[in-house]
């Protein structure tokens, strides 16, 4: 019986101490009153339910040599380039060559900015061929865009590339 009494007193003591600590450490918190927010959307201005980027997705496929190729961008739209794939062949009979694919972008009729991409050897070794390849994410904004080929080193005897561009159109602010 003495044992039961000691356990009861110990249990009541722990419960009492917990209550005292709980009351002593509690703080009243008042919630900040904020204004109600009302969202009004109409049929002409609905809440988007899918990605806007996917809705305005575009892809371009350019055959490229030495010249410059314009990328068609609709009036009032801005192209956002997301991903680029380049494959082709560049060879020189005189010596080594490093081809470059140049993206020349301008915004709001301003001065153009150049983005240089240098494809490297393809992971597949084809005897007698100098296949070059590059696939990478790329973020370029353009109201007008030209893609052209360039090189460092010796003059190429062969310079043929395919450039695939994936991106989306946004309205010009």
C-alpha cells in the first residue's frame, strides 16, 4: 500500500509540475487582422490552369552553312530560347578547325548580343567522318534572332550544320 501511495504522489507531482510549466511558458498570441483579398476573373481574363510556356511553345529547325539564318518571330512577341541541339560536319583540308554556331539576339530594337556555341566531337566515332554535336539548355531572349556559322582555325572545306531550337513565345511588355 505504501508503494501505491508513493507512485500516486509521484504521478500527481509530475502532472502538477507539467501544468505549472505549461501555464508559466504559454503566451497569448493575437492574429494580425488583414484585409480580405478578392480575386475577380472573367471569361476574357481567366485563371491559368496550364503552363503558359507550353501553350506558346515553338520549335525551329535550321539548315546552316556559312550564311546567317533569321528565326521567324511573330510581331509583338518575344522568343525565349530554352534548349538547343546542334549536329553537323566541319572539316578543313589545311588544318584543324573549331566551328561555332552564333546566336545574334536583340531586344527592343537595341544592339545585338552574340551567344557562341561550340559543338564537339560526337560520342559515336564514324570512320572518315568528323561528326560534331551539342545539346544543352540555353536561355536567350530575342525580339529578333539570327543564327549563323563561324569558325576558328583553318578555312573549312565542309561546313554543314543542323540547328534545332526549342522555346516559347511571350508578349512583349
